[in-house]
C-alpha cells in the first residue's frame, strides 16, 4: 500500500515522498517500513509504543491515535509532522 512520507522524514526514505509497505495493522505496516528504512519508526513511535505528539497518521482520510487500526488492500497511509513554534 502507498505510504506518504513528510519532508522532514524523507532522509530515511532516500528522499522518496511515497513508499510501499504492507501490514494488516498500522503497527505491522510501520514494522515493515522500519525494515526497509531503518530508524524511521523510532521517529514516529515512542518507547511506550505510542504515536509521538508531533506526528499525525491518517489512514485514508481518518486520523488514528492507535497502532492497532486495521488496514485493507486499497488503503493509503499519510504521515504528517505537526508544526510548532511561533
């Protein structure tokens, strides 16, 4: 399935904006991504296995806060880095 990578994380994906990964859950998909692009998962997921505060993950058009969301064959995953500061 297509995974859309934000600019700040593209150094892990050889500057690719879209990559392919598979998994029946978001957790499995992120493990697959980390196998292909080592270190990428840690930038999105903390030590408590939760999505980091500055990361938003959308499956199709719905934001998720859990890694256990089920994924289907036609789904698309969008990873967004939230901006902060002033």
